[in-house]
C-alpha cells in the first residue's frame, strides 16, 4: 500500500517526499502572510488576491470568467467576491456595450492603494531567496517552472502565462536554450517569464 509523503518514515527516507513537504510548508507561509495583510482592511485572502491581480493585469483579464479560471473558483464565487469589493468601494464595473451582462472590473483609487500595499506580503519569502547564488536561483527557478508546467498539463494549475507554454517560445533540440520568436531573441534562464503580458497559449 502506497504511503503518504507526510508519513515520517517515508518522508525521511525519500528526497522527493521531503521536497513535497517543504513546498507544503512554504504554501502555509504564503497563507499566514496573506492573512496578516488582510486583517488591517477586513478583507478575505481571495479578495486581496483579486485586488492584486487587477492591479497588475490588462483589462481583458479583469473579467469574472477569467478570474474564475485564474483562481480555480466558480463564476458564482468570483461574482460574490466582486459584489463585496464593489460594496466596499474598492472596484467598479464597466459594462460592455455589446453585452450588458458582461463587464470589465476596474480598481477604484482606494482599491489601488490597498492592492499596492498588500502586494508586498511576499517580502518575507523573497528575503531568503535573494541570498541564494545566481546559479542556485536559476536551478530553483527552472525546477519550479517544470513543476508548474506539469501541474498545468494535469489541469491543476488552470491558467499559465509563462514562456514555456507560449506559442512564441522555443528551445533547441536539447532543451537548453530559450528563444522568443516574438522578440527574435535568445533568453537567459532569468529572462524566462512566469507571467508575460504578451503571452499567447500554445495550441
């Protein structure tokens, strides 16, 4: 019978299980840090995450259907969250002329201020990463990209905007060099993007 990665005997004898447990601890740290930021503004974590997303992405992505896919939640849940944010005067809706049921979500000035302040909740996680050598940062980043790519193929991470699943991206036969056909340029590992505004999903 297969045993869990959280079974200590399995975990202590298996590097893969140790990595999984480590990532779970880091995920827990994200949740704790996000909760700390939300208390000041009486917002839930998902409300803060949506505000931060709206602050940093183009208006074509600031719709209920896209947000539902981005956060892997139902449209109804996102709609309820947007309704609450609107009541708090943190967002406003711009209804589309061709479809009165569809709207683009914009941050109000107050919403922008809160989004900007709370978007730094990751600083404590970034701090130890900044102390790694450049080589170790690149190895870590490549490994994380591979994990995210796999999770995307399994439909667990539902939306990707990284270079590795973009129609403009290619590598050589050994998969060692990164090249962007849109920019017509080789990319270093550190230049490979996890969230590119020019991303076009590879079909």
